[in-house]
């Protein structure tokens, strides 16, 4: 459950940064954690997701856009776009997390924070990313 909370917090931070145009910095994180009391383990995993997603955003967005064939990233709901970004980071860069776990966690977050149509939409894109990107890069298929 700690990792799920981290993923939810990561979504909230990524969403906030995108809407405000702010950069990730100590002040943003301090304010966020002031409102969300958590232990260091949750904070660390949240920070890893957010910072690494932002560091690799160009590659992540390109990967999502390729998998989303008939969708333009800017026209996706901001919540869905940021769920996809965080999950794609896990799929592409976190070989210690099985692809099925990354996808299932993204779907659970989508069910909680987005519309009922979002989970199937996100699932389709992430399944395609996992099928196309992972065998060539890391073999992170189960």
C-alpha cells in the first residue's frame, strides 16, 4: 500500500506541476509534504517517480504518443496523461518492477482519480508500450 500511496502522490505532484507551470523544487515538495504527512519510504519513492519522470519526459511522451496512435497527448485528460507518464517511467526505467505491477497500479490510480473510461484507455496504451518497448530494451516481461 505504501507504493500505491507514493504513486497517487506522484500523480498529484505531476498534475500540480503541469497545471501551475512550476518546476520541481524543495519549496514545492515541502509544501506538498506539509499537507500530506508521510514516512520517508513513501516520500522517497514518490520523489523517485516524479523526478525521474520529469528527467525523462521527452522520451516518455514520445513513447506514449507512439502507442496512442490516434490520440494527441495535449488532448488527453491531464490526469490520464500524468498517470501514463508515471507508469511509462516505471515500464521503461524500473526493471525491478514487473510490467504487470506497473500497469495494474496505474489502473488502480486511474479508477480512483479519473473517469470510468480512463482505465481501459490507459490499459490499452500501457499494454502496447509494454509489448513494444520492453522486449527490445530490458526484457522486463514476466
